[in-house]
C-alpha cells in the first residue's frame, strides 16, 4: 500500500511537472494576468498573485510574525524618506513593497498598505497562496507564488546601490534582528 502510494505520488509529480512546463510556455507569451484560485492538489507552474499588504493579507494568521515584524526597521522604512523622496522611484524601490510590479506600491495616496518593506517583499505577492489549505502544503504554496527567502533576497536592497550602505551586510546577524521571530 505504502509503495503504491509512493508510485502514485511520483506519477502525479511527473505529470504536474510536464503540465507545468507547458503552462510556463503558454504564460510566457501572454500578459501576466493573475490566475484563479489553485487547488492544493494541483501544481501548475509557479504563478505570482497580487500584492495584498501585510496587515490585510497576513496578520490574521501570523500574528506572532506580524507583531515582531512591526518592531523592525522594515516596518517603518518609508518614513525615512521625505514627501518628495516617497515619489522618487530610485528611493521607493527599496523602501516599499513590490514597487515597479503590476500590483505593487505606486504612491502613499494610491497604495498606502504597500508602503514599507512588508511580508510580501520577502515571501512573494500573497493573493494566491494566502489560503489555509494551500499554506499548509509547502509545494502548493510555492506553486502559488510563496517564496522562501534567503541571503540573495536581502541583497536585492542591502547593497551599494543604497546611498547609506555601510559596505557590510552579515546575513546571519541581520536575520536575527531584522526580520521577525522565527518559530
Ligand atoms: C488563512 C490563514 C493564513 C493567511 C491569511 C496567511 N497564512 Fe501563511 N501560513 C498559514 C498556515 C496554516 C501555514 C502553515 C503552518 C505554519 O507554518 O504556520 C502558513 C505558512 C506560511 C509560511 C511558511 C510556509 C512554508 O512552507 O515554508 C510562510 C512564509 C507564510 N505562511 C507567509 C504568509 C504571508 C507572507 C502571508 C500574507 C501574504 C500569509 N502567510 C497569509 C496560514 C495563513
Ligand atoms: C525591499 C528592500 C529590502 C529587502 C529585500 C530587505 N531589506 Fe532590510 N532594510 C531595508 C531598508 C529600506 C532598511 C532601512 C529601514 C530603516 O532603517 O528604518 C532595512 C533595514 C534592515 C535592518 C536594520 C538596519 C541594518 O542595516 O542593520 C536589518 C537588520 C535588515 N534590514 C535585515 C534584512 C534581511 C535579513 C533581509 C533579507 C531576509 C532584508 N533586510 C531584506 C530594505 C530591505
Ligand atoms: C538598493 C536599495 C535602496 C535604494 C535604491 C535606496 N535605499 Fe535607502 N536604505 C536601503 C537599505 C537596505 C537601508 C538600511 C541599511 C543601509 O543603510 O544600507 C536604507 C536606509 C536608508 C536611510 C536610513 C539611513 C540610516 O543611517 O539610518 C535613509 C535616510 C535612506 N535609506 C534614504 C534613501 C533615499 C533618500 C533614497 C533615494 C535617493 C534611498 N534611500 C534609496 C536601501 C535602499
Ligand atoms: C526581510 C525579509 C522578510 C520579511 C519582511 C518577512 N519575512 Fe517571514 N521569513 C523571512 C525569512 C528569511 C524566513 C526564514 C526562512 C527559513 O530560513 O526558513 C522567514 C520565515 C517565515 C515564516 C516561517 C517560519 C516561522 O517563523 O514560522 C513565516 C510564517 C513568515 N516568515 C511569515 C512572515 C510574515 C507574516 C511577514 C510579515 C508580517 C514576514 N514573514 C515578513 C524573511 C522575511
């Protein structure tokens, strides 16, 4: 029984992989429209959803991470910028969430919930994975756009393009104090 389950699981993964390859082909030619809800049992190619915001999207299920994130500098990153700089793409690209992407930060007036370095900067836009059943299934969540951040994620902003960069960024230390409590 156990063995046949494994065989079935492998077959499913292979099928999903092949279908995923075709799906990736298909989407690459069209506009990046977000797709409809993906059932956890079905893993097409990774689809990125829309940005929903840390408070509206993630807080209710991840209160611990939300509260500890709120105490980090990331949660106030937009406040470091003057009103003028908050409209300057060369500043907000690293001080907000999803700037430059179709559903990301635009301005304080239009998208206040995407100000600051929110959850989705590191974990990906949440609309397609922020469902309890999908979230519990790591592969399904990843297929719906969840990202598992690593040092490379941090270095998209913590680099010499930042006007105030000290020249040093130690991932292990920065992870301890800069993200949120990790279970
Ligand atoms: C309806 C509840 C719910 C919402 C909303 C939700 N999550 Fe989750 N999330 C879960 C559950 C349940 C798990 C799996 C158990 C756990 O790790 O807590 C999970 C797991 C995770 C994980 C670990 C996943 C893994 O497999 O590595 C991350 C990261 C995460 N969520 C981020 C987010 C972010 C970012 C948002 C907002 C865009 C969000 N979640 C919204 C319920 C939710
Ligand atoms: C979207 C850009 C962006 C990404 C990605 C990002 N950060 Fe930051 N980070 C900032 C900004 C902007 C500040 C300054 C906020 C402030 O001082 O109020 C900051 C500040 C910090 C600080 C406190 C100041 C310092 O340099 O010691 C730590 C620690 C930190 N980040 C860790 C991380 C880690 C770890 C990652 C990756 C897991 C990461 N950051 C990813 C933009 C980013
Ligand atoms: C490449 C990403 C990036 C860009 C672009 C960027 N910042 Fe930052 N900014 C950061 C990060 C990361 C930090 C925190 C660590 C550091 O100082 O590098 C930060 C910190 C700051 C701080 C706090 C410095 C301190 O010493 O506490 C200010 C102020 C700031 N940025 C203003 C700006 C302004 C103004 C612009 C646009 C001209 C800008 N940033 C563009 C990533 C960026
Ligand atoms: C600056 C990047 C960054 C931001 C912002 C961020 N996270 Fe994370 N998150 C991480 C990293 C790094 C890990 C650890 C991944 C690993 O190594 O397992 C993590 C792990 C997690 C996990 C799984 C481990 C655990 O603590 O349970 C959850 C759930 C999670 N984050 C939710 C959130 C939520 C909700 C927010 C917003 C309130 C958020 N994250 C904001 C970088 C970030």
